[in-house]
């Protein structure tokens, strides 16, 4: 039997278990792509796992320069570990197939290259040609925290310009000739540019969360796409969002997973919390002393099980349930909490409709930290122990982090891929680095054994079921229940037992019961409304102490905001060492609860989620980055000062001057490098225990978070959601990128839809909504401010640059919100039986016979059917990327309006 055959729904074997309990529709995994350290593809990853090898090695200087290493723990702003798991950064093969010119391909970030190639592998693994898809209704929702070191390097070039100005005005050089100081300043900038290259308008493609959009553009996918960040639980947080969209019928297919680049910046910041290991990754071992930070990328292609069966898909496995939680106020940012992990497991198995005693294997988070490993095993024992003991069973547990290290946002993908390979090979791979089990874990008292060798796991009468854990800093927990590819009879039973997908066109309405704001010139919603009514502009020059602006310098700043340590019940020093954007969002969340008149008790907090939208990478993170790289500025300055005949000691004085206004690097400030803390700060402060994460969809981030909150409420996962957005991202790097593509207003004035509109004026602040199901709000007597009836997502078309409007997406999105399935066309119920199949065959033949009638991808014609309803022409959507475009007056007007309203910056 071939691998391909083995992964299809098999014929019945042995006796078939009784019909499953009624639950949510299972999700079929129909494609899988993976790239991890020592494993350029899925087959290589399987060999690495089953041969019991580790791909952890000393980092080269290109990944951790000696200036940032010191073997002594506790050394300020240095990493004491020089180990890591890396993926080679190589040119993008066959870039033209992805619609990239050679120049664009060279400028594409490393993590985006990996994402494109792994996405291609996932489509191919599903038996699809990613460059010739018939159905492009594919969502792209990926767990990711940012781009590679190239993003930091480009930011450094901006920082060096400010450092050069400081060098020229340095008091220590006051006696030096002005010309010599000017030459030294110019030489400092030139040295940095020689090291890291020049920036171009195309570098906007390296924006922190551009990966899903780049994938959607390359393969012509026209459904929703965005990034999800739940720190090291990001893969499963993204999977959670994708699964809810599939179960709600918003999309038919979703590409999801995680992608992570292990930057030296993260190594340095993790070292401040002493979370790294200096000598290796040893999960659940007596040698456990910290984790190894690694690269990684793993993506899965998902469809509902009923859809996958109808389409004859090959199935690798089935996601039966997924559960998320937040630890709440339990412990500090870095400390795990058993209760939060047990809550995630409880929710996942309830979602699966399975008995926990059916568990056959656990792929644990297992980071190789003493406290983290012991806490996870304690949670597993508490949740599964009674069920396994009742059946007299012991279950193997392992962790892929001994093989590839901790790939952070992609960690869940590494674990999920390992379990899917175990289903295929009918054996569990050994866990590397745990031959001496940790004495901190009472192995003899719990129903779990370490998988220290290859453990046979053949098919049997009952389906094989596994669990995969993924936990992130800030107490963000996810647990996933995975079942092997079902037999034909079991697949039919699973579909029959599942709750039907809503197919009547009416999604449950969601009530907005409260709103809180922190905006320029307005500390609450009432002040914001008064400013809007009065037409008062709240933009101006940057306040003292803020980063200098590019161009006219006008922006909307939040001035005079002082986080209240008494209100938040946290030490003032903790507030001072954290990102102010966290407290923008926290204050807005408190305002939303106050506006709604909600005083949450323990049960309400248990069922409350936080979902915050933001452009990842705030001013505070930029300042932290500057702090870390002052030593590099000093090195460059010494060289240029010596060449100019100036005293090299002035470099030390320059370093002191640069460090003075910057934040210090600490365990607390290091946690702010992950944008997940924008949401987890709210959940921890308010002691909330629902699934919590942030999303980045560029300038659509806030509404994307709102949509995610609505999906969670409609799915019944939680009862209250705090959703909205926050931004404190006015750094010069962002302004420069906008200015390079003529998207930043030269006049420094915002004139949307006006004849004088010449670009955006940036602003900062936060807005958070309190959301409930409308029926619940009415039953509780809540004041309802507004009702969300639907949210539409759409994308498509080849972007001409980071500021170019996507006209087709703008046209389709409003109708997608009214559409039953959110795909930008009026839904036609699928006709079943011979007549329906014959009709679909005729349509497919017609599309194949007339490909020349299709317009370029993303430029499909739309015919108006009625108010708010658009039907898009079906068809195979090939296109010539270089073909001239037909003039479209309406498209030009929409594009101009979009640019005037505000382009999405990197």
C-alpha cells in the first residue's frame, strides 16, 4: 500500500466504535508542509525524528555576533547561550512563479521565503497545483511574531542617522573642527549602509506581519488573511481562528500554521529572564536547564471533514477539538500555571466530544525548563489521570524540542506534524535528550511514560487519538485533539453526528455593549465623540521625548496619559518597564467594561476572551532595539573617529548619550518584544481566562480582531469578548517607508476624500469593545450600543506596492459580510445527488474550454444582482502577470479614495 493510499479514508477494519457524541464538525488536515532545523522538507523532518537526531548547533556570527555574547548569566544585554536551531537563508527558488521580479525576490524577507515554499509544499501534499487553483476561496491565517533580522537591520539604519546627528553635536568633540565632525557623522551612516545595504520602496514587503498577504498574492487566494500572535502558542491560536471560520462556513479551505525566525534580539532578551539553556535542549530530563530558540515553519491545509470527503481529498488526520485559555492573574509573565493548562484541555476535549480516556499519545510543549516541564506534566496528570487509570492504561509522552529546539510561534506546528507522521508510520518517534527522566516529576505515580525509543502505534479497532500542547508567555495556553484519518464508516458517522454548519444565511447577531477609548485628545468615548462633533483636529508635532518624525512631523499623539498603578494593581516599576501600548489597550478595556456596567464574577472571567488588533512592532520595541545596538554604534563610531583623526574615547561618550533616554533591558521589558502581550496584559490584569491573542492585518487589524471575537461568541467558546485595537507605532522607520512610496502626507494634514488629499497622517491610541451574543445581552438587560450582523473579508489582485489599494478586495468585502459564507458571492445551496454532480461537471468543462475569457487574477468582473449582493463569475483564474490592464475609471476613483483615507503602512 502506498503512502498516498494509506492516508485516504480507509475501508472499515475490525469492529467500528459506536457513533461519536454530537459535537462540532471535525476538521480534516488535507495537506502538510514543514521546514525545521536540519529538515528542509517534511520527509527530512520525519528522518530527523525517527533517527533520533538533534539539529541544534552553535550559532554562526551572522546569527549571533560575538558582541552580543557573554557566557556569564546575568550580563546586561548579552546572551549567555550561543546555541540555536537555524534554517539556512537561501535565495527563493523559481521566484517568477510566485509573481516576484528578481529584485523583489532578493528583497523578500527570509521568513517570507520559507512561508512561500512551505505553503507550496502543503498545497502539493494535498494533491493541488498552487499555481493553478480552481477554488481560490482559501483563508491564510498564520501564527507569527515578526520578520527576520533584516527588519531590525533596516531599523538600525534609521537609528544610525539619529546617532550621526548626536555625534556631530557631541560635547566631547566640541573642540574638533566642524568639518571633521561632519565627515565623521557622514562616515558613520555610510559604514552602517555598507554593512546592511540601502533601503528601497520595495522593503515594505518585509513588514512584520506581511507573510499571509504575500502567500495570498503569490497563489491568488481571495479570502481573509492575517497573522495571529499568542507567543509560543501562536500556531494553535491561528488554527483556532481558522477552524472557527471553516465551521461557520465563511471559507471552504484554510491554510494555517506557524512560522518563526529566531533572532539574536530574542536570544538576548530571553537571556535577561535566564530562560535559555547554554548546553542543549533536554525536555523532561534531569539535565533540563532552559530552552533553545530555533527557526521553524509548518503549515497545514484544512477543510471541514464533510467538504473533504465530498471532494475526495486525501486525509492525513482530523482535528477533533481545540481549546484555549489564559492563566489570568495567576503568576508572572514567564511562569506557567497548571490551572490554565487544565482549562485548555477541558475545553478541547469538550469541543472534540471524546472521552479523555481515549488518549493514545501526547506531544507535549516540553520546552526543557524545569518549572515548565513539571507544570505541564502535573496538568496532564490532573486532567487525564483519573480517565486513564480507570482503563488501566499508560500513555507515551514526548517533545520535538529535543530534536529541533523551541521554534516558538511554529512550535505547535512542529508537534502537530510529528503526530501526523506517527499516524502515517504507525509508530511514535523517540524524544531526544530525555534518557535521564527528571526527578522533579513523579513518573511512577502518573499514567505517562517518556517515549525514549520508537514506540509502535499500529492501527486498531478504535481510532488512534493524540493530544498536542502549546503554551506561550503571558499564560496563553492551547491544547489540540487529533485523530487519525478515519475509515469510511467512521467518517460518515463523524459527519452525521456533528452539529450542522449554519446554512440559512443568518449568522447570530453580536451586541456591542460597551466601548472604551484612549485617543489623541480624548481619554474616553464621550470626549472622542465631542471632538468628532466639533470637528477638532487632534494632530500636531511630536511631544518632547518622542522619536523624531520624518517630513512635516504631524501625527495624532496621546499626550498626558499616565497609567495608574493603583487602578491596575501592579508595581509602578513594572509599568515603567513595559510598552505603553499595553496600557493604552488596558485602559480602553477597563473603559469598555465600565461603559457596559459589567462587574465580572469568577464565572464571567472564566468565559471572557481578549482579542486585540495591532501592527506588530511598536515605538517601545524600536527603543528596546536601539538599546541593544548602542554597542554596535560605538564600534562603528570608534572606526570613523579614528579615520577622521578624532579621539576614539568620544565613542563611549556617544554611547552614554544614546542610552540615557532609552529603556533598560530586563526580564519585564523583554516580554514586550512579543506583541501577544498587548492582549495578555489585559487578561492577566483583569484575571480573564478565555482564549487570548493579538492579530495583525495591517490597517484592518482592529476589525479583524472584532471579527475573531464575533466568531468565538457564535461558536459558543466564550460569553464575553474584549476586542479592538491599539497602536503606538509612530517610529521613523514606519514613516520613512510610507514616505518612500509617497503615502505620507507632505502637508501634515489629513484630508480624506478631499481634493487636497496627499497621504496619511499617523496616529496612536486604543479602542476596545465589549461584545456579547445579542440574545445574552438582551436576557441580561444590557444596554446595546450597536449590533454586528456580519463582517466581510476579501482580498485579491496584484498589489503595485505597499500603499496601493486593492480595488477588487474593496469591492467584494462589503458583500462578503452579507454573504452567507463570506466569499463575496451569493451562496447557492449545493445541490446533491446525480443532477447536482452533473451540473458541476458541466460547469467545470465550460471553465476549461474558455480560459481566455477570464480577466487577470484578482480582476474578476462582478454583476450587480440586487442591493448589497454581488455574484462573482466562476472559472479557472489563470492570468498573464505582464498583460496590460484595461482602464477602469471606477477602480481609479476607489484607489484614490483609499489612498486619501489612509494607506496601510508597513
